C-alpha cells in the first residue's frame, strides 16, 4: 500500500518506519525543514531501541521517504495517518489545531477516495470534527478512522510489530477492509484487530492510559503507607501482583509517572468528563498524588541535611522519564532539579540519552557529566531518578571513591536494602525502611 504519515514525532516516525518494514511505500510529512533533511540523510531524530536499524534499511530500500510538502506526501497515498501533536491546553484539554489544520488542508488536496486515520491521541468526537474539516473543501468520498497507538517508549518497535491488539474505530465497511489488510501482517500470531465505532476507539486510548496511571499511583500511595507503618513495599507488590486479577505490571513504586502520554491523557479525560458534567474523581486524585510523588525524595533530602541545602552539591543519575528513551516530557528528574536549585543546591547530572534535551531547557545551570561516575565527584549525595539498567549494578567502590559522603536517595528502588547497608551507605528509597550504615567493608574513613 501507499501510505502517508503526517508528523514525524515519536509516534509518526515509529509508525512510518514499521509500516515500511512490512513492504508498504511510506512517505512521512513534516513542516520542520531541518528534521526532514536529517531524516532524508539517514540521521534518526529520536532515540528508540531497534528503530534505527529498521529506519536505515527502509530508507535504503526506498520504501521510506520524507518531505515537507503535504501535497507531495499524500498525492498517491491510499491511507493518510495523522500523527500530529495534541498538547494539553491550560484547562487540560487537547489542543486540536494541528490535527484540524491538516485535515482542512487535505480537503483542498485529495481528489479521490482516501482513508484518513487519526493516529494521534485525540478527544472523543475528533473523527467527526476531522470529517467536517475535510468536507469543507472536498465533497467526494473519504472515510475517517480512529486508530489509537499503544506504544511504550523504550519498546515501541516491538509493540508496533507484535501488538497485543489493534484498535480500529470505523463505521465504514470499505475502510474496515483497508485497515484489516494493512494490519494483518502484524497479527499473524492471532492477536486481535478489534473493530468498534470511532468514539469508542477514541475513548479506549484515554481509558487504557488513565487506568495504568491509576495503577502506578495506587502503588505509590501504598508505598507512602509502607513508610509510615514499617512495611516493605516490594513485599507488598509481590503479594499483590501474584493475583491474576491484578497482574504484576505497573506496580513498581517510584517518584511518579511522566512522559508524553500519561500526564496529558489523564488531564484530557478529566476535561472531557467535565465537559459532559461528570467529575472523574479517581483521576483527579491520581493527578494530585502524582504531582506530589515527583518530589517524594525532597523532604528526605532536606531532613538528612538539616533543612539547609544551600551550597550542597548533588549527583543525579537519570533525566529521562523512563529508561530506554530520551524523552524528558514531565520527567520527575526535572521537578527535582528545579526544587533543589531553588533551595540553593547545585547538581551534576548524567543520563545515557537525555542530556542534550535537558540542555535545551535548563542550559548551563547544570553540570553535565561524561559518565555516571564522573557525576559523583565532589557530590554530597547521589540521587537516582531513572532506572536505566547500567545504574542497577554499579561499581560501588567507584561510588565510594567519588562521593564526599556515602549517601544515596533512590527514587526507583534499585538496590537491596540489606546489601547497601552492609556496604556502609545511608540509603533512602520509596516505601522501604531507611538503611542506616553498619561497619561495611567499603566504609570511607
């Protein structure tokens, strides 16, 4: 099939590349000249494990193309995917100007039947609004389909190539057949393509992300209770997660969720609920708890240093909102950085992929280390904000050698309490007892 993907952000680039991988001819459209030039020259613009290999292969095989001209991109496309940003407005609603703007332009360009697919996360009723925008300028036949994405950053290629399910919202049998043919190569193992009406498909995406955000937040509240009652959240998590009705995933406590999806999708669903005079009380609580959870380590840090952080220097491991991505949108690390700097502290930070993105926002207010151990030099304590694999089993002798004091504040519960205590560290985590050092073998005199 000939496919156009409008937008080359995270969703658009993964979508276009993976469709090309199954033999389709894909043209991706973006208004950013610099980005399109980079992509045409083989320079990938996001970090996502496994994507670069597919991207370069399909670029070489000339199944994947990039342009800044919408008309060129959609001229021969049977399917036109809209993978455009829908950022939250001040009231939490999704900003639809990019989606509806392109839809209106498409009405001036297309001359025969097309399937226009909403791939962006959009509010309920968007398919109808897109249809109306196209119909302002085009009176021929076309269909608008809702096809929400369920990609997890860090494993997005695997999620796309082997989806748990594909959700398609359409009331058109003609569009249904086109979408079925498109996705059949991705569901050969029997995972379902679930067809439904457009509004149900749009709500499904918001419901899924909001439920997962709720699950994370619930466990973070259990962690708060564990700290006050002397229980161990890891033990509670294992006990709860073994129940098949609940499951093990999304039960790891930490310093809150972030990223491009959960925060804005929860906000948007709350706003949509209010628009129809329904107050989604659970999600209001989820948002409130998550905002506080991002700063869960701050009181612990302030208490340890006698409520005076002025002149203190901290090493921070992890800037991305989760491992295996360079995405820093709503990352808890940024909230921690901002709060500590306001308290008069300085920070040296390290992240395997996200430092350039942070530099664009924070600039030279931070010191950026070449590696995780250089970040520790002269620091009064280490703070861990992202659970990158390389942080899980570090060289503790190097940590001791470089840190001024053997103090760690861990927002991702990476280390075993007993083991870290034996090594002589003061160690605070989330939902577990504080490790007070004994005479460990690595004690620094």
